[in-house]
C-alpha cells in the first residue's frame, strides 16, 4: 500500500491557526473581556435599579410608602431615634442652651441620668 501524503503536492502546509490553535492575543483579549464583563454586569444592574427606584420620586414613594404604616417599622424607628437622642454626648448642652437661664440652672447631670434610665426602660 502506498502512503497518502498529508497535503496535496501543490498545496501549502496548513498554518498554525488552521490546526485549531488560537493566537495568544485573542486568548488575552478574551480573558480581559470576560473579567470586564464580570465586573460591569453587577455594576450596571445596580445602576439601573438605583436609577429606576431611588432617583424616580414616584417609584420610591410607592415602594417605601407602605412601610410607614407598619407598626413594627414605627416602633423600630422610634426606638432608634430615641436611643440616638438620649445617648448623644451633647444632649445636656443642647437642652441647657435651649432653656431660659432660670430653668437651665435647675438641670443637673443627675436629672439626665434618671431620664436615661426611664428612656432605656421604655425602649426595652
């Protein structure tokens, strides 16, 4: 039996790309595009959500509005706001500054301590 040559006598030898290997620059470009896609897809999803929900006033109000009527949300907000006000370090100075001078002299640190205890009991 005679051997059949891999290429016909008049044809040129197949190049590297025809054999199935891909040039290096294409592999690098593909890897860079995959990484960019993995980074930009989540960013674009968040950007679209922010644009459609937070920057559109009507949509935001219709989304968050029903929460204002929920008793659990109201209680959580009241507790958080009162704890923030009571635990603030300059509450005493603000109250003394807002009161008339005659009444401000009656405000003592012990009155704030008892007020904090009352607030903490009511919040718990």
